[in-house]
């Protein structure tokens, strides 16, 4: 029985910890548009200093087996290099 790939949409939040940028929470979303909206809202409302919406094809969620994430949008302050991963 072969596994069917699933496209996962998520938001990675970034926060300041002792004055340094760090990963915050990871939130799953129902679609790409929702991920972008949630990322933007979290930064706009001050819940995070930065956020990245991304999508990833997952083949086997039990083993975190899948493709590399594709960054859809970034908001606020994010780690260096993350903007370079934007598909446009």
C-alpha cells in the first residue's frame, strides 16, 4: 500500500529571546492563503516579531518524510536567508 503525498501549509513564528531572534511556535493551516493571513496577523498584532508562511509536500507524516519547505511569504523580522527561499 503506497502512501499518498499530503501538502501541508504552516506558519513558523519568530520571537526575541534575550534580545536574539529565535523560533517561536509552529502553526498548521488549512491552505496557503490561510497560512499567509495567519503569519501576517501574528506580526501585525504583535504576537511575534516575524513569521514565515510555507508549504511542504509530506509523504509519510509519521517519519517527517517529505520535500523541502517552500516559503510563500514572510512578515516582520526573520532569520537571514529565509527571504532568499521565496519562490519569486
